[in-house]
C-alpha cells in the first residue's frame, strides 16, 4: 500500500541549530515528493518538490531535501533554524494521477 | 496572482443546517482538490476535479457531502445536513497538472 511516514510528531531545536525532518514513503513507482509547511491558522505552503533529476532539491526559506531511493526517504534539512520556522511540516508523495498522500506532520518548536 | 481564494474563513452553524464552502482556484490550474483537516485524522482528500469534472470522490465521507465545479474558476463543497463531527478545517487546493498544489487559507467550520 502507498503510504508516507513522518516518524517524529514533535521536534524542538534551538534557534541557529541545524534541522532534519524525516520522511519515509512506500510507493510502487517513481514518486513525486513534496514538503509543505503550515503556520498556525494558515494553509499549506509548498517548500520544495522532487520529480526527477538531481536528488538534492533546494526550496524556499533556505530548506533543502534529499531523495534517497535506496532508503525510500526524502528528509528535509536546514542548516540554521530561525524562530519563524516554527510550524508544522508535511511530507507528501504523489503519483501521476495527482492524488497525493500526506504524512501526519511534524510540529517544529524553536527555542530562543 | 491572488492565489487560491476560499470563503468564508470561518463558519459557525447549527446542527442540521446546510453549509456551503467556496473556492476560487488559480487561473490556469486544471486540477482542484478539496481536503479536510482534523487533529484526529490529519489531512483527508475528499474529492478532486480535472477540467471541472469530478475524477475521484471516494474520500467524501457521506451522501451529506457534495461538491461541484460549474466552471474553471469556481467550486463549492456543500454539507447538508451538517453535524458536529463535520467540524474541521476545509482546504481547497489547485494544481497545474498535479505538479504541486497551491492551497487556500482554509475554512474553519464549527457545527454546534
């Protein structure tokens, strides 16, 4: 079955520290992969996406993600976290039929 | 571009009443999606359209829910009659051929 797993429900980091949010997927074909961010009371904003090509993808707000086919992972990283990065982050995987599957989200807290 | 526009932002209604949520997708996006978000179930895809035609409504929870897309610039999600368990945030998203969604800000529905 197709699925997306975000194993960390909550993560707390200090401002300026590095960040890695994990995402593992189960999918039968080459997936489209996405990371979205949701601030309180807001909709989801696309951070970055992977369709093909270079497995290291750069996104907005200084985020990047790496597609590792052998590990079925698409982890999100940021070298130095800012207080404004506190939000909920969702990983999603999609087929060509455009019906994406979202993970359950990871809530990021940033300590000053 | 104004993005995906949803109205109203908040809706409070009494059980048994009809509720209509509205969405204006981004011009040129040929896919439109309705999602529901709750703490318990996360993000659930309710229905999606391609070129105004419903493609997959398997996520619509009950016959009380219906969705229409009369033209490329407007869609509605209707709940009749509403129940307290329908309380959630409802998101509309649009996409150009599925290559990453743009979400609206959502409608927070409270049924009392």
